[in-house]
C-alpha cells in the first residue's frame, strides 16, 4: 500500500474522513502525539489498528470525540466531577474513563467494561472527527513498543506501507500522551500522567497517583491501565535513567565517554544533547530524541534524572518505561 503524507487542509481532511467512513485507518495529528485513527464503533476498523501497530489485544484504545454530545451514547453515566473536568480541560490532553455503553465494541475497550474518552485540542483532529460524525479510536501512531511519534515523518517511519494516509499537522505541542484518569469514591486516580497535571486536577477533587506510574508492575499483578504494564516508548538503544543531576550527572557520564552513547542533559552542557531545561520542553523533545538515538546508531542512552513536578511526572513515567525501569544510582558505585 502506498502511504501518502498530506498537510492538513479542508481537502485532506475530507480525504481522511472518506477513508475512515469506509472502515479504513488514517494517522492524524493531535496536541499530544500523532494518533492512528479508525471508527471507534466499528470492530473491524479497530482490529486493523491493532494489526498495523502490532499492539497487544488487551491494551484498550482511547476514543476521541469532537464535542461533548458525542460522549453520552458511549457511556452509561457521566459523573458530575467528569462534567466539571470536561468543562475545564476539554478540549485538551485529559482522558477520562467511564463505564461503557453497548455500542462500544469490546475490541475498542480491550475486553474491559469501561471506555476511555478524550476531546483533543488539535483543530485538525477535531475537524476530521466532526467530518466523520463518529468517534475515532486513536492510539499513538507508532509500532507498539517504539517511541510515540511527535511529527508526521516519525509516523511514516513506522507506518509506511501499512496505512494509506498521514495528515501532517506539524510538531505536537505537548509531546507526551494524554493524562489518563478514572474516578473512585469522588477521588481522581491518575493512571497515566500527562499534560493535565495532578496539581491542576487537585483543584477539583482529591488526587491519587496509581502506583504503576512510578513502579514496575509485579508479574501477574492486575493493573488498572493495561498499557502501563508493557515496556514501552523504547528505541533500539538501551536506555538508562541516571539518578543524578548537574555536575554529578556530568561526572558519571565522563566515565562513559568512550561508549557509543547519547547523553541527554536537562539544559545545555558542552558535549551533551540538551533535552530541555523545563519539564514542558523535555516533554516536547523526549520521544524525538529517543528516535534520534536510533538514527545515530547509539547503543546506549544515558538520561539525567528529570524533575517529577507538573508535566515532569509524565516525562519520568515515559522514561522509566523506555528504560525498562533501569535507574542507575551513581552515588552507590
Ligand atoms: P495510547 O492509545 O497509546 O495513548 O494508550 C492508551 C492508554 O490508555 C493505555 O495505557 C491504555 O491502557 C489506557 N486505557 C485505555 N482505555 C482504558 C480503560 N478503559 N481503562 C483503563 N485504561 C485504559
Ligand atoms: Mg501508545
């Protein structure tokens, strides 16, 4: 199959909607990362997403809507808190989990009785959903396990020959996937951190952070967010988080300079690759730098410990999974 890349326009959006209406899949930009979209209510269309990504069937998809009215038919109930959060954070990088209605196929929900829903802030994404008139299941448009794509060319790397069309909407503004939350006893539980932070959600209810965010699940342990149990977001290179900052990180790396490695520092430092001074910039750059490691043929990536504040928790969470939870403690050497 020939894979076309087209800049977002009303014409390319119409072409995308035509493909989606016929049960096909199209990669679309969102403010978080690029998504691999198909009709969320068509089980065969959804199956082709899993096939293109090589994604495990038990890893549910997020359903994307373009207006609040599209939520009602997908769920059995909308809690008051969810309404308040939708009012404040939609459109935006917040995914909420609801009990699903019968129209949502089990293929979309990964066999769960719940459905994850989000309204993207990206205009191209909402325009395409609006033109379709049905919600789009849209997981990140990478091959399963690889770093999520934050630009159209990265989608092409993974999906060339597998999908007919990539809509190019430029570089993703946020760069890490949405915050995923569920509700329990009037509390908010963060299953995956993202651009809508614990601090922001804390203005509305008590917030708990699921232990899967910062720790590896034990084998056989039940996880609330199936996607979080896998090694993920990973380049071919071996990634290590180094639990050191500034001069201590530089000192650790100075002993590794002979290796074929990429050194990612928080801010500019001679001889290092800067992955950003602030958490916001780190989120924007992280996935493209992990892909760059492979482009360079690096065998190892050493990453300076990021701040875990705000969107920094999302950066840390993705890094942990890219590293397969390997954190080096240089002070204990
Ligand atoms: P991605 O589609 O790559 O952005 O990943 C979607 C994430 O949302 C994965 O970590 C899923 O496990 C999680 N997710 C989707 N639907 C649900 C659900 N119904 N319950 C819990 N987690 C979900
Ligand atoms: Mg993903």
